C-alpha cells in the first residue's frame, strides 16, 4: 500500500507522484532490512527524494510521515518541494526532540557512509546518542539506477540537447581554434539548451567539467580522472575541459560531453577528423563500434555486468588483439566498458569485472569503448542506453562514425 507524503501542487520541480513513489520504495526497503529510518543529507539524494537541495536533512521513518528539516533556505525549499512535512531547524537537538515527541523509534538508522564525512558522523553520534548506524548507500544507488517514465522523459530531452549541440560542431572546427575555446562554446550552447550549468559526480569522486575536447594526441595525455580519455587541461588547477592546443589539419578531434536537461544527464562521445584519417584509424574505430554493439545487445534485464564484460572481451577484443591502449592510452587504461548515468554521471551499475548484480529494466548506462592510438589520438564512441528486454535502446541517437570535416 502506497502512502501520500506530498502536497498537490502544479509548481513543484519534481512531480509529487514521483516523490511519493521514491519515498514509499525506500520505506519498503528499510522494513526489509529492519531499519527504523534513514537520514538523507547528500545534496543529490535530497533532490531525488524531496525535489529541492537545501542545507538540511531528510528523516524517512520505516513507517509514517517523512520530515524534511531545513537550515537554509526554508522559504525556497517550501516553494520547490512537494514534501508535506517541512520544518526549519538550527540544531540537531531539535530533530531528536521532535522525533521523540512523535514517539518514532530511531535506534537503527540508515545513512550513506560514502557521503558522510567524519565530522558529520561525529555530529550524528553526538545527537542520536542511542542510535546505531547502518550503511544504505548501495540501496540508495540501486533505487536511482532504475529510472521511472518521468526520468526517462528527462533523459530523452537531454539526448535531444546532445543531438543539437553535436550538429553544431563541424562548422566550429576551424584550424586555429583552441580546445579551450571550443569547449567553452559547446558549454555555452549546452547550458542554454539543457537549463543546467552544473556537472555532478557521485559524492567525493572528484571533479569534472561539462565535457572534454581533445585535438590529436591530447586525448592520450595522462589524467587522474577515472575514464579512458586523457586531457592536459589548462593547468594542474584545471586539468579537464581543454588546453590551449590549437586545431590543425589532419587532427582527430574527440568530443566527450555531458548533455543535461534539468537534473538529468546523458553521456556521449563523437570523433571528428580534419581530413581523411589513415585506414588504421578507421579500422580501430570500427572495432570500437563492434564492442558497442556486443554490449548493447546484452543490455537486458537479468544480465550480469561482469559476464557482459568477460564475454565482450572474449568475443571481440581478444580476437582483434585490441587490448593494448583499449579504454585508455598507457596508464590511462580503465577496467570498465560502461557506467550508469542519470542525476550524476558515474551512477550504479558499471560494466566491469566483479559487478555481479543483475541489470534491471530501465537502468541507464553509458557505454564507451575507446582506443588510444600513439601519436594520433583516440577513436571510439560513447552512447547512453536504456536497458530493455530487446537489449540496449540507444537514447543518444545519431551518427556513430568518424565525421570528416
């Protein structure tokens, strides 16, 4: 039985029916694992469960009315969120006192340990003195991984933003433009169309620009980012986006961009070439497309990501002797073929070894087989797919081939 925890409104950012469904699913899971409640305070999770991103904490009991406690800004949160029970607070003592007045048990509470700093945990322990805490971070990520019709609609709009921006690129590829100039132009167009200028990674997993632009072997530059693309960036203080390297005739151009629509992102990579590339470049790109197709056809409910990874290596990558500099040049190699995407760009699940939980219908994954070529740059592809019974449904639909300019 679903309970109604929201106010009917036409003005909330996320529809109240969507918020209700998310809260009810979380409560069912807490009852399954014998928790009295959960404390949600990571900003993206607050947005997911409340429709707002306040400085505050959401208390979700295993049974009964959730309460959103807000330090700042109560007025904005009240306008944005359909949550019925929103209370201003200044001290965690106030939260504990209110829960005690409501006679709600809270001796076993779930938190996302990955998103909890030591200082925040000390604050929780100081106030919830009799509570024990359990990590529910994995459960929270699992819930977000399976997308509703509302979410898939947003993702399709994000994909349309990507289609429009990618279509602009050929006329911008003029010799002499720098990577930095191009990425800023693309960022501008993306932000205008996607109504978002913020790039979000999973909590505490680094920083990322809206996208990366690499000319030639910039794509093979060493990078600390957990992805196959390399990039020199502007400096150690700004190691992503693009460098001052200028476009020259004969260059391969890698465009790896995040395309938002409101709170959701798709992830997409396309390759351009100023002049016809060598046959070895075209052949390597075709193998990457074969890898994409092999993964795509396996993106079905019940499929095990680790098995997909092993099967694709055995059927496509090893027969083509393709493993050297695949999924990153040299030390940039990563050990996955794809990752979840949604409200952040590195969501659960991941197509990698030891990823043994089965895929579910309507999970969304970005699949990105790429190959670094010494002295040339990087070829490959990235598209965002929806898990369906027929295999991966490509949301970021347009030409996957290298585009000659």
